[in-house]
C-alpha cells in the first residue's frame, strides 16, 4: 500500500473496516508483579542522619520505577511477554498491509487499573501506521468494542488494532495498554518511555 | 471583578494588557498542574497541557522540550503570534468551570517565563467564548470581540472538537477519553 499523508490516513480511516489481530500470552500473576515493581520505594537521607540531640530525619521517599515503561523491566517473564507482543505486532503489520521495517516502530505501555465504561477511548495517535494494543490482565473474560466490532477478551489475550479506532469498554478490567508508533511521530518524547522494535 | 478570585492579588498593566499577579495557585484548580512544551512548529510555538492527577504536585509548572505521554485534561496551543488556539477540555471535566481560571494562569506563566502576552483567538465556538469571557473578566480586561459568523472557521461554527494531535508529530500517545457513549 502506498504511504498516505496524515490527512489521507484520516479519510482512509473513515471509509474502512476495523482491522484487529488477537493473540495470547501467559499473564498469571503479572498484574501483581507490575504493581509491586512500580511501587518499589527509594529512601534518600541527608548525612548526618542522626542529629545532635538524637533526632532522626525522615527520608525523602521516591518511586524510581514509576512512569517508566514497565515492559523494559529486566525479568524473564516480562521478556517473554514483550517478545510475544512484538511477534503479534509483526503479524498485525502483515495482516494490516503495513511495513514493519520502514515504519521503524517504538513501543510504550501503560498499566490500567480499571476502564471507565461510560466514555469511548482512543490511544497511540490519530491514525495508522500507528497501532495500539490491549493486553487483558484481569481474572475473567471481558467485552470490548473496537469501533462497532464486538470482541471478547480472556485473561492473557492481546488485541492489536489501528490507532484512531474508538474503543468502548463494556466491562471494566485490568490491562496493559500498548502504544506502537513510528519514529516519525515521536517528537519530544521522554527517553525512558519507549523501546525500539527490531 | 473580584480581586481575590482565583487568588489574584494584583494586576500589572503591560502595553494596554493586564497580567494578573497570583498569591497562590487558584483554588478552583485544586489538584491540577501545567506543562508547557516548546514545539516550534510552523504555526505553533508552545503546547500547554493542564493535568488533573497526582503525577506532579498541585500548582507545578513544568517548562520542557518534552511532551508527556499522558493525554492532558485541558490543552491549548500558543501560536508564534502569542494567540491561544485549539482549546480542548476532557469530556469528563466539561461544564465544571475549570477552563476559565486556566486563562489568567496561562497569561501569568507565559509572561513570567517567556515575556509574552497571550491572547485568545477570535475564532471561537460559543462555548469557548463564554469561558474566555469569564477569564478576561477575572482580570478586568475587555473581552475581545469574536469574529463575525462568516469569518469563523468550520471548526468553531460547528463546534467541532480540536484534533486528537493538534501539534503533530508531537503526540500524547496514552489513552484519551473520548466522547460520552450514547446509550
């Protein structure tokens, strides 16, 4: 498919079928692992810690892992899930007629505790070639709609679709939301948020 | 006007314009903070995003070359001519009066840091014009007249939402709350 300009992509989106691709990975205990890692505390003291009268100071508490891309954690399970997601993105590009190589994609993710069900949502960007994904981290199956296409996601299911599509969560559930953007749409982004895909 | 409104304690006149002086972050924006990103695009100089979350302490003003990944709850663009355009409010926070105090805050911040006086665009939808009017009244400055209907853009005439990524290729990639689902 020829490369479309941004405006052409928006017009394309309004006249096309909703493209989705679904895969599966093992996520048992993953949500709890992510929450634990994200909330690891770091305590900073100023020396001397003990004052002259025996008073001790309270440390400044920070969460160094907060706001980082949690798929970059050095952990064998997370590595396996990251690989499964990337494989699925490659398959999606093939299915959606997108060039994985020439788009030079980067990936980021957000851990979502619950989804509001009274508003629709979108993520990643306004149109293809950006993609988005939802990895179900809950304990039971949940229903969503991407545009007008109904889907049932089971724990561990990952759905990949084109950016700009509207997502309606018919149930609230825990998820890892995934954004996949070409390098050309990543101006001004913070370094620690994005992982290049090869 | 009420001088204590939005914690404004004084008004400084700068070339026929008024810059509010605040004693503190407005209580009407409790829990909010602001990030201004320099994008230096053809028409847009800065993107201002107001956030209602606990990622930064209330009243933080971040000036950066970076754009947060999180979608802002209120955003606007500041053009190379210092005109504020493309105003967006998260549907969850609409009709709650959050937009009006953002105007004086933005004028104060942009003047303090960049020595620029921001002005509202004259190409506004009726809803944005109402909020802008309240913002101007809070600093005692006459509300600029809105363009005649024939000079309004289609976006303002039809009250169309600003685009998802108004400063493309600067993008807020995380999930955006769209419109309410009609049942």
